[in-house]
């Protein structure tokens, strides 16, 4: 690992009350000694205790750059497990950059994206799953995404993976010992015992894999497309859910011609809402492009909310769209319940089947939307969103490693069923052990590590 002393701005580069310049490495205290002057005395920060804060000035030669508070954290009790100095200065863009420039001219080099967290990983302070959780915390868009990321940062995934690997290692050690000393360690009946243990491990791995879909939805939000013919109330629904006039609503069919995307939390359910152009046959070139975009978004969606005007009759456009959506998760909303009904829920169920829920709402009067929330919970979270101590896998790389471990464990069961020699068990158990190790950063290549940390923001 490169042992250069690195520095970067760790707060957003924007006008704010406070900005932080972080320095990490063997020469962090040497750098700060060159540029820090305290008010009233000549103390060196390199001689001060760890985890203390000092008031003074950053100097560029004889020029005062800024009035600051400086935090000192000595290795290994710091974010990177190296000597770390954090300069808390005024948050103006120019002021923070001047402080950083002064630090770099006096012995540090600019940090690469994610390099502080990369050093924390390489120095053994956190594992790879915790490192990935850092960026998830930064990017969290809702309460559950934040809770899941913080749980992983505290080590929930790490602890589970270590537990699974320890049980696999016990089996490997027993097989190796028995093969080395068959006179004293018998393998009689071992296959049946191993089979039960592998099945229990597989159940736990399966639960973690199954959590990945919910984890992705909690992290990224449910991609939700509002679809329907023109003038059925799609934009009114979007406005009602957002509780603001985001989309233009008129009585003129075809008002919405492009997609409108907004994110919201519907009582804890993260939704990425996409309002689309009304689907109909049209000769208008611009509207036609909007219709094609609507269909494209519907194909990519996790959920389609299909809006029907209950005060009018269902026509062939509705029938065609509902047939296309038969393979998707769909909630049909019979909108305009404030008007005399012409189309009923029974009519819609005959078209779409009994599997998709049909709800009666009025976007204008804001009624029935609580039923929509309840139905989304049923479709995606079995009627509830809980966190407690449950582990959610929110990372595609981790999911792939879990699938690799599962495949190897299933091969162990196949070898047992085929009455293969015990050393065959060891090969696949070791593969499962290695796959699980990839989650926490064991046996991963440098290229993958660099790729993961390159996605981090500068200063983290």
C-alpha cells in the first residue's frame, strides 16, 4: 500500500458554515506543524495528545489563510488507522480550497476518490462489506436505506459471514484431521451429519440471497411507472402522492408529453415515481415519442400503477395495455370515484385476472391512497416493512458471492448423495468458504478493490 500522506476536502464543496480538510498518513502531524499557529503560544500539534481539538490559524508563510479548529487522532484509533488530522475551517469554497492547497504544498498529496476508506480497509479497521456500506450511508435516500447501511457499517453482514465461515471451517478441519489420522478419528456416519449441517447453512445463505431484492428496493426505491390513457388522472395522482403541483393538470388530453420523475417516501416505502404520457394512437410526432417512452419505462419498472377513468368505458387501448402488463406487478387504480361509475372493479378483473389488485380512488379528492400504500406493502414487503435485526443484502457483488457459496454447498450435498469420498466434500466446502470470504474482502483482487473505491466521493 502507498504510504504517502494524503489530503482532501471531506465536506461538500459548496458555501457552508464549516468545511473540513482531512489529512492522513505518517507525516500528517509534520504537515500540520508547518502550517498551524496557535493563538497566544507556540505549541506544536505533534506534541499534543490524541483526540484533542485546538484553536488557531492556518498560515501560508506569513499570511493568515483561515481561523480554524484542528482535531488530532493518532494511529491506530482513527478512521484510517493512521495518524489523522482534520482542519475545521470556514466553509466558503475559496477558503477551504486555500487551506487544502496550503496542506498539499507542505508535504501531503491529493487523495484519490475513496482513498481514506480504502486505507481503513487495507489497514484492517473495517472489512469490505463495511467499506461498501460507507458509500451507501452517504447515498441513502430514505430511512430504511440508512438503517440498513448503518447496520452493515456496524458489522451485521461481517458478523453473519464470519459465523457461516466458522461453521464451514469446522467441517473442513474435521475432514482433514480424519483423513490424516483414520485410526483415531472415524468418518462413520459423518456424511449424514454433514448433510444436515450443510442444509442448515444453505437455509441461512438462501435467506440472505432472498433479502437482496428487498434490499435493492429499500436502497434504490421501487421504480414505479404511472401508466394509462390520456386524461385519466395520472398527473393528478402524481401531484396527490407528492402533495405538490409537480405536473401540469388540464382537461386537454395529451398534456403530459414527456416522463416526469420524482422520488418520495410513502410512509416509509421509497418510491421512484415516473409519470408518463397518455398511451393512445396518435399522429402527433412529439406525443408519439412520449408514448414510446412510456412503454419503455413500463417494461423496466418494478411496479406499474395503471390508472383507469372509472367514469368512462374501457376501450381497446385499455385492453391492449393490460394484456402487455400481465407479466408485471400491476396495481390498477379506478380513478375519479367522485363521479358516477361506468367501469367497475369486476370489469377490470375480467380483463387482467384476479392476481392484480384493483383499487377505487379519487386523486382529485385524495381518497383511497392509503389503500395504495397498503397494497404496495403487500406486493413488495409481505404487508410490512420491518428492520429489527434482519440483514438486508443491498449490494450486487455480495449477492453474487452468496450465490457462488450456495452453488458450492449444493455440490457438497450432491457428493454426499452420490457417496463420493470425503475429500470431494473438502473441495466444494473450501470453494464456499472462499466465496463467502469475497464478501468481507478476503481473496479479492486489487483491480476489484480499486474499482469499488473509485465509486466513492473525494475526501471519503
